[in-house]
C-alpha cells in the first residue's frame, strides 16, 4: 500500500459532480490543507459556493469569462480554454496545494478546445503528492484510463424532468 | 414550473455520495440558509468535515455512537437506529432548516433496522419547503420512487482496488 496524489474524476450526466468536488474541498480544508478550485464553465453564475469557499480558506478562480463552449467564435473559445489551462498548469506546478479541483474541465477536452495528449501528459507528470479532482460530463476515455478514481454519476431521476425549476441553495 | 423542497438521494457503490451531500451543505450555507447534517454511520471517524462544517454555520450531529450495523447485538442496533431516526424527525419538524442531510441513512432501511413504510410516510409528509438529502448504498426502491432527484454513483475505478490506501484530506 502506498500514499500518493490521486487523480479523481467525477463524470456522467447525473447531479452531484461539482457538489462532490466541493465536498472534497470542504473535507481537505477541514484538515487545514490548502485547496484551489478552478471553475472552467460556471463562473458566470453566483453559486452559494462562491461565498462559502473563501470562509474555509479555499482559493477559488473563475476562468473563461464568457466562455460557454456554445459560442460561434471557436477561435476565441480556444484562446480562453488555453488561457484557463495555462493558469491551472501554473497552479499545479506551484507546490502550494494539497488538492486542485478543475471543475467542468472535461468539456474542454470533449469539445476539443485543448489538445488531449499534452494535457494528459501534464496531468500524469504533475507533482506526485498533488491530488487533482476533475469534474464534468463526457470524460474522455484516455482521461479515465489515467485516473486513479472515477465515479460516474448516473441520473436515475432529475427534478428538471419533473417540472420543478432550479432552486437557490440547492442547484446553485 | 413549481418550487418545492426536494428529496434527493445519492446512492450506488461509487465514491462521492457523502462528499456530494457535503457540497450541497456548502452551497446552501453559502446562501446563508440553515443546514443540518445528521451522520448515521460515520460518526466515529474524525473527518475533515467535522472541522469545516461548523465554520460554515452548518449544524452537525452524529447518531449511533458505536452503531456499526455489523454488531452481533441486533436489538441494540435497532434501538440506536430508532433513536437516530426520532432525532431526525424532530429536526425535520422543527421548521428551522432549509436543508437536512441524512448521511448514510439508507443502511438503516436496507438492513431493516427501521420499518420502511412509516419512514417513507414521514419523509413524504414533511414540511413541503424542506430539502432533504439522503446518502448511502442500497437505497431501497420505494425510497427511489418517492425521491425527486436520484443519482447513482457508479464506481468506474476506485483507488483501494489499486493498492493505494485511504488518505487524510481525501477520503476522510
């Protein structure tokens, strides 16, 4: 049995991917361990976590202002994706963190806004003590192969399917 | 589209059930909404969350001191289960919370330490504004039917399968 930094992936179409990552941040910060959360997609929203994480001493960075991966300006999306990834790489190389969370990062790979092979190489060659958590739908198979822990969140039931709208303090 | 308190279930054998519930607590508390977490199984452990939740103003209660559902004293297990459930019911009826999390509660149902039918009736007849989050493996089918949102966490890969031991700030 060995101890090492884990690459953890929460993927699938069900609810709970980002929330599980936030729970990891909460847990690690409860031990006084430094955590950095980098949001790749949801940055435009005012989630409850934006207020709660700093109270726990968790660093939170929002990448891709306006970056929606639905834009009709693909060059601009790619530029923002690369900018976000370069920021994440810098943090990963800083040696300052116990855990880094790349929230919704899988979309950048799935939609080919970043080149997969060099990304995976960077993830694989990171500081061996650093724990990484990556969330988002459609985790590419090579990322799953590289990961130490992968959970697929499967939607058995979803309230939006039942005519109940998203609610403050629950879904955001 | 209506707004109502949701019954949310995180089940399955994969990692991320309790962590997703903790993320829900973090998110709601970030909005200043009162949250109560009741741990039914893991109370003997010193998780990072035990330190982090109070910083967010989240109430945390540990039920079933010594309650392991592996005991050879089934009567004592049942007594503790009922005690925990009565506590949870009292909190659910208090009108004080936006969200209540019943962590690892499914085991009490799966292992028949509580009678399923009256439990489900209490859950169904709760304050309609109250959000409930229930976690644990083996969520019984009638609970899934009653729930508004159900995610099954499926283990695609688990580090314990790969000879890496549980680590502070990650798994506890």
